[in-house]
């Protein structure tokens, strides 16, 4: 019997502490859960589909809307010291439903969708596995690619203005700044200035 099951049975006097189903829905499994520093009566039930309910207002349970922190769904509960605390839904699900390996440190969303808390989309991983998973995250890849400078083609009008600036003997603007303003590389600026590019452009 898992530790959470023992705690739940001890505190809630549950007859069926392993799992239960609501409204004859055998697709969504629910499990009772609480932690030692949670206030009395604030036990929850968490489902394999990523829903959570407590029994504060009804013995039949009330589904909690929860909120989100950095895209992760969280729920809030009362502690024995009277304060309230947020808990990550996917982390509690993993504790309740999944076997945790000895080196398990993180709970990942396999498809990178933080809102998809179906238990089949969650997994315990160690630090190395987490790093590999993060490295393949589409958002991480997109952010990485966005940092790479992309260069655009100059229009005739832009090339004219730029060539005037480059040939101005009194120019004080650095090439790096001009390159950023016009979305071109410094190499392109050099080619425009020497006439390798836009040689037919008279300014």
C-alpha cells in the first residue's frame, strides 16, 4: 500500500482508499490524497484526467477550478498553520498515480502541453532526462532560433538611404547599429559601401 493511501485511510477513515469512480465513469479514476501539514478536512481527490476536488463544502466533493502559475495548473489548500498554499496539479498526480523511481526529481508533460494533465502524459524523470526533454521542447527551440539574427532584403528606397549614410564622411552611427536598424548583416553593409552590392545605385 502506498504512503498516500495509508495517510488517507488514517485521516479520512476510507473504506476504499485505493481509488474510486464518479457517475459510473470508468474512464476517469480518482484517488484520495492529502499531506500531513494540510488542515483537517482539506483532503482532496485527484483524477487520472487532471481534475481535482475537495470535500470542504460537500461530502460528495466539489470540483476545483484552480489557477495557473507559469502555465502549470495549480490548486490551493489550507495548511495546519492557517495559511494557504499552492500545489502543482501534475506533481500531485504523479505522486498519487505513478511509481517514482529513486532518481526521479521532475514530473514532465510528455507532449510539452502544460495544460494536458492526463496521467498518460506525465512521467517522472531524473535531471539528465529532464534536460534532454527540455532541449526538444518546441518553445525552447523556437526561442533559441529567435535569437539568431535574420536578415531581410532591402528595398530600393531603403538601400538608397542606407548607402547615403554609409558614404557620409561625417557619419557617426556605427555599422553595428545601422545593421540592426535595417535588418541586414555588417557584411552586407560593407558590400554596399564598396559597391559590390547596389553598384548601380547613385546617391
